[in-house]
């Protein structure tokens, strides 16, 4: 039985690597060709810039296709075993679909962990550089407020934005403070060219204060602001949750999103990030029970089509659920975990039926 498990695991792993690398290299190559002039211009016409861009884009592209590659690798492996008639002796040896799942669980855990690490470590490190380059889709994402993304801070109901800062965020430039009441309504907008932190208080220079009522703005050379501002985590200052690490998401949740987006958006993505750990295991639960009906090599095309359809429905449902979570229609945990739990339920039901048939 151990040899059967190793054989199937090796077959799935080889096909997974080939599919994922094949799709990713194809997509990255198309991107490099499409933006070759812009990439070379930003890298002093050095060809190494093309390789660097490809390296930076790899994490995001790999994370996009890793789920589908897992699904296709499983279906191809099971289809091949069915076509060659190898499933019959496997079942005859007393191996059940549930045991096949158990055999594939270590590989599923490894692939899920890889998916999590790519999204939680590699993507957050690469995205800031791509934002600074502003090539392709990053051109529309790039914030035109300075050379770097703005820094966001929060103090109770007040929100502060600064164009740039020193390394410790104690000296700011291009400062805007949005003062809000307890209901979140804007009461004042304070703008200053510079701000320095002294003994827990911010000293603002060249200040203009705008009021909610139709009053004339106040202009001051200096203003002291005593709010205890907390800077948003460096590397996540654009507030895009899909580009943050789990720690960055937690930091934004603790600080109510720093006024960039509602906290439930970051909570939804926090749960979504954790759910990646079981993403590959879910594909195993969906695919393996399909082999029972087609154990003698018949209807392989149907089996493959049903598996792809189930995977496609899951990915669409998962995307819709995530959007509903971002909009606040669904609770964050439900938006991230509902598709996983529903399809785990479907897979478990098919497994139970397969065990009954076996």
C-alpha cells in the first residue's frame, strides 16, 4: 500500500510541476514581450532587467495558477490510471478512495503550505517594486502622490496621510489630517507641509485648516497635534490586502484599516490567506471519489470534464464569496471559508458514496 501511495504521489507531483511551470512561463513570457520597451527603459536598457521583471512577477502568477494546476494534475493522474486499467488492481488490493486521499494528504499539505508562503512572503516582497515601476496593470494602481506610496496613520477617529517620511516615521512631509466625529463624519481637514514628532506630539508647519461648515480656512505657521498616531506597516502602505502578509493584515485589522478601507476587508483577506493551507487538500477530496465510477477505464473524458467543472465552479464561487466579504455582505470568516466548507461537504458525500459502492 505504501508503494501505491508513493507512486500516485510522484505522478501527481510531476504533473503539477510541469503544468504550473508551463502555464506560468507562458504567461510571464507574454508579459515580458508586451512590456519589453518599458522594462528596458527603467533598467538602463539592460537585458537583466527583463529577467528581474520576470522574477518579480513570478510569485503573483504562480499564486494565480497553483490551485488550478493542482486540480489538473490530480485529474490527469487519475485519468491515466483509469485508462491503463490500473485502478482495478488498486481497488482489488483493498485500497479505498478514502485511503487514496490519506496517501495524498502529505503532498496536499506541502502544496497548500507552498501556496500560503508564496502569497504571504513572496508576493508582499515583490509587489512594492512592481508598484514603483508602474508597468502594465501596476501603472493604474500606482498612487500619484509622490515617489512612494503614502503613509497612513490613525488616532482614535482621526486619520493621517503623509506623502513620505524618515525611516522611523517621526518626520513626515505632505501631511493631511482628517479629523472625524464619533460617527466617522469629517469635521476638519488639516494640511501641513511638514510634521515632526516631539515628546509624543506632532509639530505641524505651514498649516492650513479647512472646516466642515462654510468657514474661511485658517492659516498657521505652526500647530501642535497631540493625537497618538500609529504608522501603517511599511510595505503595505497602499492598503491593498491581496499584497499584504498575514502580519500586515492583522496590523491593519487592529487599526481599523487606517481609514484606507473598512476593517472587514482585511479580516476577509486574513481568513482567505489562512484557507490557502487546505486548498490543495480540497482538490484531493473533490477529485479522488470520481475515479470509482470510472474505475474500469470507461468515460475518462466525462470524469475529467466533471472534475474540471467542479473545480471551475469552486473557483468562481470562491471569487464571488470573497467579493461579498469585501463589500460587507457576508461576515469575513464566512466569505473565506463557506466555499471551502461547502465543497469539502460535496467531496465528503461523494467519498461516502464511493466507499459504499466499493
